């Protein structure tokens, strides 16, 4: 692998400059005004993969944003790796909290700062450049396919149909994904579990128009007051979600499994300090890493209603709304949870208001066994590049399409991510360490080497 290392070292500055060009494209899938940017970003990636050595690279249409598909066949008898990533990014709001322009990347204190620097442009670019290095040096030991989508941040609504329509095209031995994180650079890890997701929007309506809060206050139900009361009741004082039936299918770990899970290095005081919080909260009887890895949760992601501009406007708003996400654990089905949520939220609403509940998107939890050839290859690769054996780790995040890959394509996914908690994905000032980027470049070719030799 010395040839690959030398190629990466000689070209790493170019790799970063090209990544900066990718990061400058504001490919925000949640906002319709960025539709042209989605197409531009897809075309950028298809061209890059073509130049990197792909036999075929094209932008393929879907019902929504396009998918970038590319492939390289080195030997029909060799194993095939399907690399998945996403080129869409989260909105940048609140923009005023960014220290730099979110779409003009800079390097500060060894970190690439820009929206998408980690999630997922920086991580998918490692795969494109590792692929280039192996192609350029004639060391690629596996057939490789790329499937890069533009809708992951909105639930991948078009990718399920794309996979159904292109099962033969996407045939592979493993799906390789870098859209997750490690425990730390000192304690590398491989994600072997993801929580599922049920994402809802609720609206509470009262009077047919905004009312004067002096003339009507105390006599007419205030939708904002009612909404906050209903939302607050969804989690009790013990951190338990109050929706009837919510925990019926939750997979409960044994005492031994919980003990093993908590062996992962974790410093609670450092955790609180890094987030500038006085204390943690969550389900009573569980540690912080259990609460974010193996237990379900419910959170308000946004809430609005009434007047929020400068100065005062004394009104009772006609309506108020909230977006709510529920992270799910193995055995929980997001469709059942969405139905339970809707039934409960409507049942607890008072007759003084009207309630609308919408399920926006969701996905199943995912588990990756640690005894597969792909996991063993990744474990060897990480051990060699980091100098220490990685820990299996359960992530609190969700990538709904991963479970979809298994059900539609019948292929397991390997979650070989290089992100860190301090990367602040989805938040202002998202960043990605240059060292993380370079470690990914070194590790990915090793994965191919060891996976090609696994039985």
C-alpha cells in the first residue's frame, strides 16, 4: 500500500482544494430555492468520479433530486463494494451564529469549517479520493460502485424507489458508508447500530384569526399555550415518553450487555463542559451514552406561532406548530410509532382547539453484526491506520435509508465513519478535522485490501 500512501501524500493539498469547491455549492435539499444547486452538485460529483477512474459516472434522475451513480470493474469475479453517501446538506439557520460564511470553507486550527464539511461532503470525498488513489496506482482490489444521493437530510424519499428500480445495477457484496462518527481519535470505533426515526409535525388551531390578548386573553384558548402544554406532557419527570404503547417493542439489553456497552470511554464532566451545560437529563436509570445509543428519545426540533419579530404585538395566535422527532431502537417500527403518536396527541388535546398531525418521514433502526467479513476487514484497517483496535459502537443518530437498503437490496451496510462530536453537524459552525479527513484517506484503501481477502 506504499504506492497509495505516496499518491495521497503527493496530492492531499489538491484533494482539499477540490473538497472546498464541493463545499461551496449550497446543496440544501430542504429548501426548494436550492433545486438548481442540487443538480449542479450532482454534476460536479459525477465529473469528479469520472476523472478519478470510474468506467461509468452519470447523474440519474429520480422523483426528486438526482442520484450520482458510478462504477469501476476490475474483475467480474472480484468482490463488489457499493459506496453510499449524500451530497445534500442541512439548512444553515441560524446564520448569524456562524463565525464564517457557511459556504466559503476555511481551515481554522486544523479544522475545515463549512456546512457539509463532515456531513457528508467531507466524508464522501474521502471515498472519491481514496478510489482515485487506488485507480491511479493500479491497486484497486475490488469492483466499486458509487451511489450518492441528494435527499438524505429530508429522509431519502426518492431513493427507495430508485433502489427498487435498479436492484441489478446496485448489486454488491457490501454497502460502505462514511456518514457516522467515532468515539474519538484516541478511541476509534465502528458504528454497528443506528437508531430509527419517526419525524412528525403538529399544528394546533384555535380562533379563525389572531386575537387581541387583552380583549380575549383568559377567555379563548391560546394555541401556543396549548401546544407547549401538550408537548411538555409527552415526556414525564423521569424522562419516560408518555405515549401509550411506545415502549412495547423496545429491545431491552441484559445487565451484561449494558455493562459491556458502558465500557466505552466517556467523561461526563468533559461532556457537560464541551456543551456548556450545567447537567444532563434523560431517562432515569440509564447512563448518558445509553440514553443516546440504546434508548429511544423524543425531542422538539422546532416550535413556532404568533408574533416573533422585533418589539411587541399583543396577540393570541390563531395557530401554533411544532416539529417533533422520535429516535427509535431495535424492534420499534417507525410506522407504528407514528400512528401511536398521532392517536395520543389528538386524544390529549382539549376541545377548545383543533389538532392536525402529519408524519413527515421516518426509518427503521439498523444493526450491523460484528462477525461479518466486512466488519472484520474494517476492524483490521482501522487497527492498522490508528494503531489501536476499534470498539463497536451504537450511534444515537439515524440514517433511515440504511435499513431500506437491507430490505430492498438485501445487502448489509458497513458504517465506517470518521466524524467526531465536536464537528457540530447540523449546527452552526460545522467543521471536520483535516486529520480526520487524512485518516479516512489512509483507512479506506486498507479496508478494500482486507475485504478482498476475506472469506
